[in-house]
């Protein structure tokens, strides 16, 4: 990695010389100096970490429709204002689901001792009712097995989806993509065969005691049955008990409930473009989180990194040609209502989004960007490789932009996903282990600088 | 990052087809398939993590000369034997220093309240005696300030070296290199001006409560005075108290002691080369650790990754042409005696070391290798770039190999340092925070595969 020979006090001189370099914006040397300064500034004078700390520790997790989500909107509005952005709160109605009392679950084989297990209701699940559900449990690893078993062997039972995330994928999101269907659709598939509830192995590559929640859905015409995730350690124990051959009874009780949609907001801040005010470069993530842990990596890190990218550019007195806008989307986790509302309003605004960058893969050490759009945009970003590689941004590949920005895609523009290292993400994702102390300050700050550098290059050179 | 389309069950077929590919060892396609298999195998069937768990949790930290270091030697010998390597224990005499009772330290300004602070004696320091040392403390950020202050202002006082690790370096080891002289030589410099003790800010980029130990030295003809590290949070508090302007008294008590040198061992295992048995490719790290935490990242991760590299090659039935040797060096931390003994014996053996790879920068996600040697060797390694980059190994640069292998360097061979991501290393280094739970299993395993891949390429193509 590139060694900064100069200390920061010296590099401050570099910042004033940036003023001169701005007169030569397309000169490669100028770009390199700006990017170097953005990275130094991010590691020495960046608010991403303290902002994230307040969000996580003063407010905490913030599921759409919750009082904490409303607090998070106010806090975001406040810090964007303090940064001197033009800020708006964009109203949007969001789903409102509550977990209720802590879940209880255990299993017992052949009248043996009860083993308590860690579960959490999947988001959107119905309640079991106060008495809970006690039924024999059957294990499958892939829902196609339901058809083989048939209604006869499934009806009246609880179905345990125990597919393990494949460990051999280097990029852990590929393993997630492989398994998430059981979390999302397992309850519907099991209900088609008369099951009473669905238990899904947590989407976690480690063996530990944290159950991982996440969205699930129901289907018209199919009975709605309760669904919950079980920790990987307990999934292993349950599987071992079932493997003994005796019938295993499983009990779960969860009192979750869906309420009327609730009012909430996207929070939007911007620096108006000096030359192309109606051409927007968007950066963002989602402000809502699941109702466990702090929502630190998912996606407190993403929103605070995005805002910090604007902070860094402002601290360097950078005057963008295009409008640079940060959006804290509401309700990515269970509805994407914020993303839909934003896209709907944007379409009518007469503005165009030339690029959108989403950070929603954790606050880990930067690796690069995934680019979704016309091949020329990818080639253009790859042409900046020499300027990005010294900062660990080697992966400039075709790939998914992000859920919140997906609706903004056109034939002309480009959607970009910030890609941090993925190895640790599923240790935390949607679980009580997604806490502020699990975010490394420097890794978070390097992400902010990575996003700022890309925004700067797009603003200077178009895309 | 490269997507493995195949699941592991399918890739097993890939392993058998490796047998065929070995007949075409220099063919690029063959190499790529072998490397892909090494990485998959590392993520699905590798012992690095359980070995590290035993080392950290059953044995714990293992300073040279301690009973735990002796236990670690036996454990290492056992697992190398179980792996089917040719194993030897190479005797070496090592320093034996003990920390003694937990240190006590506090400060108080102007007869104000005492504030207890977290310190730990630096390795090799003398004791303060049972009564401890109470004296006024003066703060400096760079030892050149001692000459400016002069003996008059330093004599009889405790000197507080409060140089902060510069945050702006991307590669954190550069910041370490910048500051480590105060830990190593601060006591000598302060003693030259009549100081009674030296307190050094911990080499940590975070603000937290963990003091970080590490080696220090004394100089003939200069008084030996006690030296200790203070946590970064307490360094900040102490500095703030001193900044108030009133005299601050500092007290420390540490009962450390240096004993006679003790017998210990390097542990060495190897797979004999089929074609060039006297040409050695060495991989390794150091088995000893400081006497705080578990020595998990420093350097339990490094030794277990190195051994796992041989495990992976063996599991693939790979028959090397050169001898592949793993060395667990003893006493890197406070003497390098194991490295010296190994080099001394190696020189007389008639064998040559064509390459040596050291892993001693933590068990984090892989980034590449630093190469120390003739420029042709670096060019050769860089010619393998396309095969290494899909696994996140982008940094193939000139740089430091490692402390333990440094003495093996000749004009012909190459010393290589495995480079994991450096952002989190100094959160743990030499502190009670260097524990097993801070190592991510996948990151550790990817390091093992990275080392195995490079060993394979060197064995196949020379260097």
C-alpha cells in the first residue's frame, strides 16, 4: 500500500495547493493529489465514526415505524444541517411490524430433556399466539425436498430448513444469495404442505449463538404460518438430535404483530452543482435497521460513510459541478418504501441521476466498487484504476449496485455498489452481534474516502 | 472477487483431476486450478482455526522461557507429527524475563484526587522495587526535546513519551515504524538526563484502555531505569492533566525481573523435496508471544497459517520438488534467539533456502506479499499476478520479509512477508486485547491458502 511520506501537517499545505490545481481539474496529477488528501483527511478528521456512535449508542436499532427510526430521522436531519447541506425530509409511509416479547423456543427428543434454543422471529412473521406451537420437527436442506416428502409427512409438523451457507465462496454475498430463499419463502413452501411453522438456519458462516432475522413473505392463497431463524450453534444441535432417529418435538412462541403503516421519512442533503445543478450524483445507504443489535454495519456504517464523503469534500472546499446528494433511505429492510418514494419523486423532478453509489455491505476495509450500467461506464471507472489502487480499491468489476438505488437505473446512468471486504459481514448481519464496537474506526473512514474519491472523479470527468 | 460457481462437492472432482494436471505442472491452466482448489479447501477443511484455538485457549500467552512456551513447543511438535511431517525440535537458549505482580500506577495533579491508570512494564524492564517510584512527570512527544529541556528539567522526574501513532498512513506498520523508537530506546534517552523512569504511550491507533507491551533495551554506561507503556485513553487523560499547568506526580510500581537464560526450541516440520531435497522453501512465524492476551494475532495466527499451508498441500496429495519446511521460531519478541540459531544451523547444513515466507502481521484478510530480494524475484512473483489477484492478493510489492527469516537472506534468494490487511492490527498487538475471539476464521484460512498458493508457484516455477 502506498506510503504517505508526509505527515498531515505537511499535507495541509497540499490542501491549499489544491485551490491552484482545481484550475486544471482534468490533469491526472491534480486528481491524484485530491484523492490522496481525501484519504488523509478521512483518517485524521472525519465524523463518520462519532456520528455512527451516536446513532448506535444514543438511538440504537431502528426498524421502520419504530420510535427509534423517528429519532434517527431527526438526528440525521440535524447532522446534515450542521454540515451546511440543503436538507429535506421526504415523507413516506412504511410498514410497521413489532417483534413483541422475546421469543421462547426449545426442543426435546423422545421425552428427553428440553434444550432451550436461540431463535428470533423473521420480520413480517405472524405470532404463534400466546400458547406457542409444539409439534414434531422435520429437517430438510433444500425446499425441493418438500415435494418428495409430500403432504403426508409434512402436515402438522414444523419444517426446519437447515441449509448451510456454502463456505467456499470467497465473496460471502454469493453464499447469502444462494441461501436467502429459505428465509424469504420457506414459510410459504412449508405451508403448502400443511406445516405449522418454519424454522430457518441463520444466514451466518460462523457457528455461534446469534439468530439472524430478516424479511420473509406470505402468499395469497397459502396459509400464513409463523417463521423464525435459529442460531447456527442451535441448528447444529437440533440437527444432531434429529439424526438420532427418534421424533423430536419443537416448541416456539413469538408474539409479533403487524400494525397499520406508519409515517416516516427519507433524509436528503445536498451540495448544489455549480455547472449542472439538475444532474445528480447520489450517495447513500439505508437509515432503518432490524430491531436487534445496533444496526451498526447494516447500515449505520453505510449512511454515515456516505454523509462523511460529502463532509470530506466540503472540508476541502470542493465546489462540485454536479449536484452531490446524500440520501438516507428509510425501510430498505422490509419494504423498500423509501427507495420507491424517492424514485417516484425523482422521476417527476426533471432532474437526472447520472450516478448513484450505495454503501450497504458493512463498514469493513475497502476493496472496490461493483458497477451496474452500460459497459462504457465500467470502462471509465476502470480507467481510474491507477488512482484508486493505492488505496486498496482493486476490484472495479461489473456487479450489483444496491437495493435502494436500483429503481433509479436507466439506460444512460450507472449504479455503483461500494464493496468492502466481505469476510466478516455475516458474523453480524441482522443479529444482536451487529453492534458499534464491531466497527473499526479506520476501516469505516477509509470507506468514506473511497466513496468521496469516486464522487470526485465522476464529478470532474463525467461518466 | 472471483465467484466459485461450483459447490465444494463438485470441486472434489476438481481435486482428482489435479492428479492429471500435475503432469503439466507449468501449464497456466493447471496452476489456476490448483490455486482455486487450495482456496476452496482452506475455507472448508483447514485446521488453522482449531489449532489456533488450542494454542490460545488451552495454553494461552507464551513468553520465551515460560512454562506456556514449553507447552506450546510440545503442542506444536504433536500437531506437526500428526500431520505426517518430518519433525524436529531445535534447541536454543532464550531470555527469561517475568512481569511479576500486576503493575500499579496512578497520577495526581496538585494534591488532587489520584487517577489510577493502566500500564504494563515493557519487556526487559527492571523493577521499580516494592515501594515503586513517585516523581513529577514531564511530557514530551519526541526524544529530541530532552536535549532542549536539559538535565536540569529532567533529572529526578519521570519522562512521559506521548508521541501518537500517525493516523494518516494507510499501511499502519509505517506508523509503527515511526514511533517504536520511544518504546525501545526511551528509557535510555531519558536516563541520560537523569530521569527516574520512562512511561511510553502505547503503540495503538485507537483510544482504549489496553496498555501495549513490547521490547525495550538498556545501554552500557547509562543508568537502567524502569519503563512501562500506558494505555492510549490514560495517555490522553495524563496529557490533559499536565496541560492544566500544575505539577503532576506519577506513581508506578512494577516487580519485573530478568532470570538466567532458559532452554527452549524452534519447532521444525517438513515435506522432503522429490527433486531438490537440499533446496528449501521455508514458511513460518514465531511461536512465542508477549505475556498478555493470547498471542492470537501475534503470532499464533502466523504459525498456524504456515502449518496449514503444508496441510492444504498435503491434503491435495501434492508432492513438492523442493523441500517445504515450516518453522515455528522461538523468541522473536525479545531476542530473536530462535531465528539466530536456525540461521546458524542452516548455514552449516549444506542446504540452501531458495525462498522464505513469514506470516507475522496478524490473521487478517489477505492483501498480498512484500518481497525482499533481487529484483528478478519480485518480477517473477508479479508475473503470477493474474493467478493471485482473484483471491484479493493485489499487493505484490517490494518490502520487508520478516524478522525471523531476515538472517537467511543471501544475494540469490528471496525473503517474503505475507501481507494481510493492516487496519486492525494495532488494536491488538502486544496487549490483553490480542485474544482468540478477535481472529476471524475465514480471514485466517484465506491467509493459509495465500501462503500455500505462493509456495506451490515457487515450487513449480522456481524463483
